[in-house]
């Protein structure tokens, strides 16, 4: 995974959106998608408030076929990457997604890549293109491991879902490798070199019927500031962040800490220790996108005082539950 995004102000605010298998009452969407954020098959509420789309950072916006081919509906002409390792083609006229475009966008923006970089940051830099079509991804591509990338995650890396002419939503961002670059500012555009003919795409893929089976495809991209040559194409299994419900159990002496019981689906990992944000307690669980694995299990989480404060507040507030869109300076739990 090739990451070191230059963040724009658009990615600065943290946003919570209801859904993702929680007991929260869904919010009414007031974003650009309006009533498009409806329900998934089976009546599972997935409504959400999407952040307003920002203008791409100078010189860093999406280019290439995704811009004209993926315009919120069916792919118009189709395109492929890396000699056919990835392709999206127009679907037959009768093939329509049951999962909404808004849900696909929500899942993408609540996802993080190996290393903990949220895709919402990529949206703040390059913008995104969204559409659906028949998606094929080569099954021979290397799969990035979860171990050693995601903080504290103990779950094994899932097997990648198979995409062979499968109807899917695709959400395309532009990412570029800038790690350890000297003399680079937030507005410096990428310089892949004249010999590179790709688009530096990061493609988030999710099943168009169920909004699960998420896969992230990394187009081959130049190393830029880390030697010559290209990073080869690869795939990864995105991780999704979800704020879960909790109840207070106990407090330490003089309010030095508190313990809460959080309710986490059995197939997800979770924060073992959280820090207060004022009086707000948020417990994040993380695992595969759209995971559905039975009733939540009770787990114990330690709550630490807010930074610069000696004790937890007498009254603790519950953060909204649901998909979590990471804000500036926040990533996976540490």
C-alpha cells in the first residue's frame, strides 16, 4: 500500500454516520445524496450523512478514465488497469445494484487501508469517482497482510473476495507515494515521470447487492521519492471502523479512570483502552467491511482522562454509534 497523502482542509472534521449493524436510530441524510441513502437488502438500515465534496488539492485531482466513465451510475464505456489485472465494464441494462450509491460511498469513506490511512483522507486530496459495473480482479495478485499494519489487530487476514464479472460498486481515489520526500509541501502535485502511463488509482470495490465483500485494488505506481521503478499492483482487505454502544461499569479512585462494557460483534477487534474527548466516550471496533457475525459480545474497555486532565468527568456522554469517518489527526486506535 503506497500512502503518504497530503491532507486538505476538507478532511479535517471527524464525522459519525449511523448504521453498520448497530442499534442506533438511523439519521436522516442531509448530504448530497438525500434520500439515496436508504436501506440495504433485508431491511438493515444504513442511512448516513456524507461529508460535502471538496475541490481536489491543486494538481492532485483524479485524472484518467474514472473521471468520465464513473459518474454515479453504471459505467459508460469501461476501462482496465495494469494490463487487465483490474477491469470494470458496463453491466447489462437489467443489472441494477440493490445497495445504494450512498452506502457504497459510506463504506469506502469509513474504511482504512493497511497502515491505518483512512480513505476519507484520499477523498479530501483527490476527490473520488463512483459508479457500478461488472468488475474483474486478477486472483493472482499479492494480498497485503493485516498483521504488522493495523495497530493491535489480532484477526487473521481474510481471503480476498473473488471478482469475476461481478456486479459491484467501485469508488476510485488517487493516491501517490510521497513518504520521506524532501522539499514537498501540502500543495505539491505528484510527479510520476514521463514513462508512467497509469493514473495512481486506489479502487475500493464492494458488492452491489449486499455492500460487503470489500476489496481494495492498488494500481501500479511509481516510487517517486523511494528509488526508481514501480510498486506492483496489489490488493488488500479494507478495515472498517464502527463506533459501538457501551455502559459504565466502574470508576477508579479519585476518578483516575473508568471501565465500561462495550458491545462488539464477535468477528471484530476493538480498542482495549480509550481516552476521553471532553466528556465523550467513543469505543471503536474494527474488522471487515459490512461484517455480519451474530450478536455483539460484552467486552471490558478502560477509559482514561482527556489529555491534560487528571480525572474522568463525573458524567460521561455516549458517542453516536455507527460507521466512523476518521477526522484529522485520528487513525486506527493506538
